[in-house]
């Protein structure tokens, strides 16, 4: 009877590492498939939902520096501004328009590898001539600044006059 072949140490480490990577990938894939759309999305009382305590959200309605981001100017017709926003957001990778009304847009953005979803919402507030924005990750704690960078990328794609709320506004 032949003695069992002993695997070399590097091969055993490689096999264990491969299994660990497979398990981690499966867990992240499961999380990304099972995440559901938050019930807080949309307008509630004419406002976007506040950010949670986690740092993976930015909002133009937030007052704390960790979550606060500047709104956009609504300096043209609501329809024209909404079209500008729609086109700018659609230029970013993995964007999908989920819903819209006269004064609201909701996009989903999926991460490249693990397919995590971030929700980006715009509220076109004609009374204050402001477009409020909220961008938040559905799962996890940190987003490594992805939501803030995404909003600023959309801002950079907008016409100059829409990029920031004029002084004296909200």
C-alpha cells in the first residue's frame, strides 16, 4: 500500500486561501442579492429622508459636516433641470433610473464587483429654487467616500449655473 502523498506547505496555503476567498465572495454576493429597497426612499412631507448615523450617506439637507453636501441650483424650468440631472447621472457607470415624478428622481448605482446598491435621490424644490440630493449605501458601514464622490461627479457634469445653490438660499 502506497503512502499518502503529502502536499507541500505552499500548496496547502494556496488551497486554504482560495477557499477563504470563495467564502468571502459568496457572502458578499449573498448580501448584494438579498438587499432590499429601503422604505425611507422618496419624499416624506416634501423632504428626502435624513442620513442614518453611518458615514455611508450624504445629503444636502444634513447639517452635520460628515453627511452634508451642497445642493444644486434650480435655475431653469423643473422639466429642463430634471432632464439635465437625468442625463448627468446616466453618464456614470452602472446607473439605473428607478423612479421619477414631476419633482423627484431616484437612481440606483451598483458597485462593480460585489454589486452593492447605492440610492441617489433628487428633489426639485421649486419653492426654494433648490435641487436637494441624497446618496446612500443600502448595506455596510463605510463607503470609502463613494457617495460623496458620485454626487460631485454628477455636479461636474451639470451646466455651471446648476452646480451650486446661489447665496441667500437654503
